[in-house]
């Protein structure tokens, strides 16, 4: 398999992980004390894309309770997460298109050879 195909597939896998992490953050945005995660995309020495998940430990909104105690909500910003999903979706679509074009180019080359 050509290197470009491997790189596109690794990018699709990494972007899928990133989208799943963002979806998990959104699903838990109302969970008290939940700490969001982020998927950091990194390039390997071969040009492949890897994802590394890390927790973001910034404090959530502190809500005073009727009994005088303070309760920490999640640290998820829904606007930020929704924007991240849109960006990730576009990156996924671009890598999928690159993979399709690479495959079509291979098919054409094979047709020309024989």
C-alpha cells in the first residue's frame, strides 16, 4: 500500500478519535465535576497521524448551593466543542477525498500498464 494511502488512513483514524472525544465532552457537559478531554494530533516520523488523548484540568463553573456549599460543574464549553466538531468534520472529509483520489490514480496507472 502506498505511503499516501497509509497516511490518509491514519489521519482518518486520528480524526475519528478526535470526533469521539468531542462527542463525549458534549454528552457529559452537564455532568457535575466532569473534566473534558482533548485529542492532540501528532505527526509520526513516517508522516502518519497519531492521536493522543489528554484530560483538560481547568476548573468548571462553581455554583453556590442553597446549603452554602459550592459545587463544580463540568469545564466543557459547548460553543468551543461544536466548533471543534465542524473543523474535524471538514478535515475528515478532506482526507477521505485525498484517499479516494489516490486510489483512483492507482487504478488508472494499473489500467495503463495492462
